[in-house]
């Protein structure tokens, strides 16, 4: 597994755990980075967690607008978290090309979520990527 793929998976783990437990994601991130027996958390994984937390309201607004037939709250938790990471990468991580951000989210969904999840994530992230240029300009 490539370094950034591992980082996305680690960010998913932290964000998913914090949501499931009702904990602050940034505190979970700090705890993971300070615990010697926990898997290492790369700088890129930390960037993803921090970015999703910082931009979560805007990310969730975009997800609500572009996830046809789904509310953010109704999405499977893994899908919701992968979508948040994907949207953050699409709009705020300039060194990641849009197709890479989408493909990485879809591949993680393929291994970690339902059979329908890869197609769902691809559709939502694709719709957001189609307008990403305008969204980046407006931030």
C-alpha cells in the first residue's frame, strides 16, 4: 500500500472512531500520535483529519447538495467519512489531482464498505469535481 493510501486509511480510522465514540477528532489524532503502541500517523494523515475538521460544515453542505437521494446523516458512516476526505482533497489539497482523490476514495470504499459504495462515492465526488474549479475560486 502506498504512503498516501495508508495515510487516507489512517485518517479514515481516526475520523470514523471519533464519530462513533462522540470524541473530538483532533484529540483522537493527538492521542494516536502520542501512543507508542498505536500505528503511526503520518503528517499527511494528520493533514487530512485536521482539514476535514476545519472544513466539515462546508464539506457536509456540498455532500448534501450533490448526494442525490441521500442526507449526510443517512449515509453509511464509512462512506460519509471517505466522502469528507475526498472532498477535502478535491478542494483544499492542491498537489493531489482530482482523479487521484476520487480513485483513492473509491478504492477504499471497495475494500471497506458495501458493494454499492464505490459507485456512490464515484458519483458524488465526480459531481463535486465537475465544479471544483469554481468552488476553489470561491473559497
